C-alpha cells in the first residue's frame, strides 16, 4: 500500500510538471510559417477524406457480411 501511495504523491506530480514544462518549451519554440500551416491543413483534409472513404467501404463490407 505504501509504495503506491509514495508513487502517487511523488512520481505523478513530477511527471505532470515535466509534461507541462516540455509543452511550454515546445509551444514557445515552434512557430509554423504560413506555408507549413497550409501543408498541415491539406494533410488533415486528405486524411479526413480518406477516413470518410474508408468508413463508407467498411459500412458496405459490413452490410455484405450481415446479409447472406
């Protein structure tokens, strides 16, 4: 019981502090230029289109499996 209590009181807050510090450093150090933002948005749009296409194919495949 005590090791878990020590872990919860010591390790978890340390991990949270490290995560917040890393996130702040990353957010402060990384600024995307407009071209990178456009590329990122394009990649997300392509991924969403692929996901929608895959979802439709999966629904059709499921329908074919369910109906003999």
